[in-house]
C-alpha cells in the first residue's frame, strides 16, 4: 500500500513536505521508516535522527499504519503553541496557542486570572543575540507540527492540573515564524491560590513542553543557518 509521510523542519528541507512510500499491508511504522531510507539513502542519517508519529502520537517500530493513517517524520524538537482562546476546564481556564508573534503577556495573564488565584507564575522565553554555535544570532525561524503540538500541549495542561489540583488557570503558548532578537518565543503561565503550587506547576509544564511538543527552530546568524538539536552529517 502507499503511505504519505508528512515531513517537517530539516526533513522537509531535505525530502520535501510530503513523501510517498510503498509498504506491504499490514504495515508498521518501522516498515515505513525502512521504506523511507530505501527511497532516500542519501538522507539515511537524517531519517535515523527523526521520530515517526502516527495519528498524532509518537510511534514505536511496531505501531500499526493503516492506509488512512496520518504519518509524520519529525526531526529532533527544538526543546524550546489553535485559536488562542481560553477553554473552560471545570472551573479553570486553559489557553493553548501556536501562532505568529507577538505573545502578549498581559492578555494571557488576564485570560487565566481567577478570583481564587493569589499567585501567577510566568516563564517567558526570548530570542537572544548569541548561542553556543554562533556568537551573533540574527533571528530564529520556528515551525511546528501544529495539530500534534496543540494536542500534546492540551495533554500537558491536563496532566499539570491533575498533579496540582489547586491550579485554576494554565497557559502554554509557542510562537512560530521568523522571530527577531528580543522577541518572545514561548510563554507558560499558571494561576493558583499560593505561589508554591504556581511555581511548581509552571516549571513542570514548561519542561514537558520543551521535551514533548513538536516545534523546531532554525538559527540564522553570522555563521549561516542551522537546525538546533540536529546533528551535523558525519559523512
């Protein structure tokens, strides 16, 4: 059967946004990966660094792939988010957003405000003018697998509220597109009655976002451009 694989970030740059591969039925994610390598042997090293997602979930090698499955090839995430509207979740407000800048802190804090909240903890990521790989960064270009990013971020918000039930508002937002030095790239905020829970929940949500949300960044600076967290070819 024929499987369409959506490619993102460095994979899209190398293989194109969509790749068709033929695999036997029934198929698995491992067979799709092998077919990709067979069809594009010059990109085998890149494909080896990528993960496959099937129907918006990270796939194991034996994950089944159906003819109508949505399959995506995902390079290593940037590690840093939708309508941006607050969604009612019980008595809490949950804001999930993947969108172009700006990320406006005041709007987000107002959206997750609650009469019972005496504390709001905020993490705000900004584009800096240097990195370990370039002494003069000009901008960052962010991209995302947006349907999966929104789903994962919603799951992180639910998990965070389950672990800290006193949290009465939570926001996870990530900017996409070209971001100049000083622009806000990621915003995570939590409201709760007391500061300890707000701090703890906010740090947890941030670390989970950085580890699990499919967002990529290309760094552009004095040394050219590179995909962050993607290993350079060894050949």
